[in-house]
C-alpha cells in the first residue's frame, strides 16, 4: 500500500490523476493539497472536493495552499489555461458541488506534519511546486526526509509547452521548483519527455459516457473538452496521471539519474536541466523519466472507467 499525498492545481488532467489515486486499492490517499496554476487555488480545491465526492471518497481531506508563486503577489489563470481546462478547471462541465469544505490547516503545514510523521510516503505534485517549497522553507530539516517526491513538470529531452524550454508547472514558479530539485529530497521528474507518450482517447470518453452515470458523463465531457483544446484530434497527453502511475510503478519508466536544477534567467527561465556544478555527484538524489511503457500507463487508468461501470 502506497501512502500518498497529491498536490494539485485541479484542472482536467489533475482531476483524472486524483480519480486514479482515489480509486486505486493500492493507494492510501492521506490528503490533497491545492495550489494555484490551471485555476485559482480556491477553485482548484473546490474541484478536488467535487471529484472526490464523485469518486465516493469524501473521507479524503483537502487543504488549500499557495495563492501565487514565491516571487509574485497575486495570480490569475493564464488565457491558455482557461482555454485548455475551461473557465472552471473541469472543461466547463459543471460538477455537483461537494457538501464539505477544505480543512482549516494550510497545505504547507499539512505537508510538514505528514512528512514528520511518515517517512514511508510519496508526495506527487501536479502543479507548481510552491506548496512543497514553502514547507521546506518553513521546516528546512525536512530536506533529510526519507520519503519520495514525484513531480509532474519539466522537459529534458523535448521542448517546453509554454516556451521553447519551459513546461507549464515549472514555469509558473521556477524558484519553487529549483528549491525542491536542489533540496536533497528524493525527487523523480515526470516531464513532457514521458507524459506526451501516453494517451487518453475519445473512445475512453465515449465508454465513460456509455455507463450512463452522472460521474461518467461529467468526466466524458471534461475529457472531450481537454482533447479538443490540447491536440484537437482523437486523443490527448497523459500529464498528471503519469506522475501518479510513476509513484506506484516506477518500473514502467526509464529513469535517468541526474542532479536536476531549474534555470531562472533569460529565455531559459523555467528550463529543467542537469546542474553542472553537481556533475561529479556519484549518486544524485534526483532523476528524470525519459521513456515509458505507455501501454502500461494507459491500462492503469482503466480503473476510472471500471468504477463508472461498477456504479451504473
Ligand atoms: C501541466 O500543466 C497543466 O496544464 C497540467 O495540469 C499539467 O500539470 C502540463 O504541462
Ligand atoms: Ca496540473
């Protein structure tokens, strides 16, 4: 059983990643922390609560975290995020609002408390790394924490998706990502190198809708919106769910040990790259996923459709 915390900017692929984790019998989902990114932090947290309710997992606590990056004073979603994830983060499909609210504790405090209690745990971030960086700034001794971190973000062998070099999650808060990569924690980067190799398809959406369930129909509409506004063909990338699959099944991925850092300046801002100042390190604590058995990732995600069938 994998003890897991998900740190999300709950848009479309975050919702699918959350459903996969919430429905997976191999996962002990300890909590969800929310950040800005695809949507504002409060909207993302509301989406996480709604998704958990649809998955029958209203037992999982949700915590609100950073409202903006470490270097900014405010945040509003970028036009491209609104187009891809819809105005509400769920592809403009209205999910039934959850009957509960977020917890009072701040996301970074929850992360600190759980890291202190539990070394046998994985934190998966699928948005900007701000909450985890804030936790490390508040409690620097946690850099010797023995658990694992898996980050959906970055691009090592392919171009970025917001600039030539930068991927969206890293680009939203490069300073935070740099803190996490250089912290000494065990970090696996699941970037565009692998997330673009696996696909969710229109046929998945059609099968979800065919179950006739409210959740299946809502998820189908959300996925179709995402397919249309990302690639625009018959399928789309599997960004955030790939990170959760990698937390559970690192053996599905080719992992390159590499002392990772993030460029902060100029046209390279937000680029994930090997740190030449640490190139002599014999056993780097960070690694980048550079290839994947996409069939295995896609098969894992069938858990979601099976749930919709089960409740129909
Ligand atoms: C990442 O950016 C967000 O739009 C997605 O949710 C994913 O986390 C992909 O670059
Ligand atoms: Ca995300």
